[in-house]
């Protein structure tokens, strides 16, 4: 099969022919229909993620069709269309039993701890515990986003912050996960402000229904949020993993507000200096989040299939394996609006 391999950090991926994967006894092999190019892939490409050992095939945001099945798999058959969360939980430990698959100590993360989905095929472990049906009505390029960005945003809003209709949601970072949070926040009945430093991203967010957009390069974003919202956001999302935006997200909240850290802090941002006095005096709540447990898929898919949210504007570029390297390198600077998804694995 063809695969895009990371063999040296911050260098173009090597598109080459490698052996087809075989399923584990509790796993399946999936023919990849689509795989998103995510900022988390950039962390792997740049050498910032300590879990990555070279060489490896990146790519963790994917969907596809089952082509072979391990002997212990009971829920899936050849020909099934599936979505895989990027965290493959074991399904057997106490955390998994309590519904906390995203903190499973024995988790496998394609593209980081094993070969991922920038390839024609991928082996997916623990299939019965993790896979969900990819509805026939859902285009693969949209289904791929349900492996990471959209599901991470859904878990942040519903599972962590418990966003309510009528509340103000402020999103710091207008990239893929930020725009996902915007679309889902509007679907949940919230009023949404998006903060970024790129005018194109802000115009994109405004066109997708943001009630307010703010350029943090030209204003004091937390104070502007407080002016617009009449005292501060009820919920703030940090979608970049950067100290300055994390601080701004905290400062933008009203008293008793909730902040969710979605952005992955790495490198110099792994340690941050935060205004704990504001946390204390405002009686704020701060949550971390990473991925989404598989049992939340039905509620999200129900919202999508019922017409409650249109995710099609999220995908703005469909690309081939040969174009992945350019998309990864682009994360070094503000990226174009929307997300890129690999849909061509053979040319």
C-alpha cells in the first residue's frame, strides 16, 4: 500500500510503498476513505510530541471501510463503514468500564504510538470497544473530522463545560477545532465569539454564524469579550495550546465561568504562568480535555443526521497524500480557513 512516512522531523513525508497491515485478534483493518491533517499531526511532524518514535506513518483523524477482521471481533464485518476515535481504548480496564476511555492507561494512538492513517489502509486495535458506524449519508471527508476535531469540541462543550443554550461561548483560535466548536456551540443555542489574529479566519468564522469576531492583534481581547458579552463569557475554549491565549481565555470569563483547554501545550508552552488570582476571585472552573469517549458518538451523530448542524463548511481543501507535507509545514504560520482532508491515496 501507499503511505506517507515521517522519517525525519520537520522534513517532507516520504510517500512510498509499504506492506499492508494485518488485523490484531481484537482489531480490524480499514481501507481509509479520508484522513484529516490536524495541528496535532504538526506536533508529531515537528518533534514536539514525546510519544512519537521514527519512522512512523502519521494521521489520526480518519474513517473508512472494514476490509479484514480479527478472530475475536464480534461487532464488525467486512464492508462496514466506520469512524475511529483517535484514542483507541483497551475496553477492559476500570477507566473504560466507567466510560472514561480517553484516560485509558493502555490506549493506542494511531499516528503517535503506532502507524496512522496517511495511508491506504490502517490497522485499528480494540475494534469492538472503539469503532462507530459511519452513516451512509455522511461524506467521508466530514466523517474524518469526527475522529478528532469535531469530537474533541463536542466533548469539551457537552462533556466538560456543559454549555447551555443562551450562554456566551468564546473561542480562542479559529482553526479546525475552533471552527468545530463554533458550529457545535451555535447548534446548542449558545452565542459565540471567536478570537484570532488572522482576518481571513475571522471572516470565515463570521460567515459561519459567529455572533462576534475579535482580532487579538488589534485589541485587548479579554476586555473586548467582556464588553460584548455584558460581563464575560460563560464558557471559554482555548484551541491553540499557547500560554498567551490560555491567559486571555481565563481573563475573558465572567464570575463562575468555565474554561476548557483543548489546545495541546507542548515545548515552551508545556509550562505556563497563569493568573490564579482571577481563578480564585472569579471562582472559575478550568477543565482539560482530550478526545471523546466512544459512547458519546450517538448523541453527536443524531445531531448531525437530524440536521441540527451542518459540518460541510469545515472542510475547505481535499488533497492527496503527496500534499500532506505542505499542509503540515503551513501550521508554522497562520493557516488558511477551514481544514484539509486527504481523500486521494493513490495519485
